């Protein structure tokens, strides 16, 4: 299985266009040693030719430009994108579909809840139906697993995550299973197994067991501290209120990861306020000490 990190930041990217926090200011004036990052998305393949896009970031055009295997190379107009999986209906995970309209129709896999949001509150399925058939919906069931024909050696097993639907969702304050998903992706040839959950607010025993069985974890790295955005003066909500488990503190992501020996541990979906973006920070040194990596745009993984 080939895994390409197209974007590794949370919504807004890094540096965020309208933010002057310590990290964003430091990156712009050159006082912070860090990498720029686009909004979170990955691509998966079983042969390096046919690719499945997981979430369609608003930064998709720049991400495709930076990754040759997904660029047109076989016919006059084409793409290496053979299918798209949407893990939720958040703007920073779906808006990129608008930039892919010239390549319609696209095969899109998502749950009933995500399809409902993207047909009502943010009606991308309706809007894009005017471009060569738009988006062909393939339902993701919450039980069992599925295979996408373009990459027949990859088996996808979804699991629901407890988090809120987007502000524009008709059921914003009435969460449903299927609003947010994580994925276990298994290569049927190599046996390699990826656990992918860029938004993860609670790790219960069942989820911990799934994580322990994986070879690689790509998990929520949004915030270092739960009240980070409040303390930095750029937000009012905690990480838990937004559905993200912070790294630091009792019961935090680092404590969870410390209990897992087998998998490679990688944080993704890094918010622009997170001190781990600073490669010289004490928080980054703590990750190094614990054997936890920080995803970056262009990172390649093979399982």
C-alpha cells in the first residue's frame, strides 16, 4: 500500500491566511523553523498508478501539482484520481470537489449522513450534477468493509467517530453515527494495515484495540493542549468541544500512543497554533523522545 500525505494541516492550513499567532507570524518573518502545510488530505494506492483520494481539501490543486502520479500523464486529459472517500462533510474536507469539476464524473464514497449534508446544507452533489454527471455516490455502510474497484487489493473498514456535524448541517445539534468516520485500510497482498483518523475526540477500548492491530497510525494531531486556541487568543472552544483529543495531559493522545508498541505513530491534521509545528520547540523534542512523528506535505509511506 502506498500512502501519500497531500496535506497535513487542520482547517486554514499553515500559516493560516488571516492569523498572526506566534507560529504564523514566526513562519512569515523567518524566526520559526517550520514547514508550510496545506489542509489535511491523503491519497492511497495499491499499485502507484491508481489512487483513492481521502477527503478533498480546498488546497487540492496545489496538492495535485506537487504529486506527479496524480497529474495527467496517460491521455490528453486525465487524472490519477480514480475514487474519492469523504470521511465527513466539513468544508476543509469537501470544498476541493469544486476544483475537480472539470474531471467529473467522480466516484465518491461516503455515508448517508455525509451525503445528506452535501445534498442540503452544502449541496455539492446537486451543484456538481451540472458538470458531466457530477458525483456518483457510493454508500459507505457503517458495518463491515468495502473494496473500491480501482484498487482491488485495498480493503476499507470504516468506524464511526463521535463528533459534531458541520455548522450548516440540518442535524448540527443532533449527532448521528456516520457524521464522522475513521478508516482501517488493509493491503490484501502485503497484509499492511493503516489506521486513519484525522479527527479523533475519544479513544475507547474498542478503538484502542483497532489501533494496536495497525502497522501505521495517522491520527489526530490538531492541538497540543485542550485550551490551546483560547490561550492563544484565536478561539473560544476547547479541543474536546471541537471533537479533537489534544496531545498533552492525562488521557491525551500521547498517553494513548505510549501504550501502543507495534504501530508507527504519526500525527496529522495539525492546527496552526500547535507548538509542534516549531521544529525547535520543547513539544517537538518531546514527540521525538516518545517516537511520535509529525506528518508533513509530501510525506510518503509504504506498507
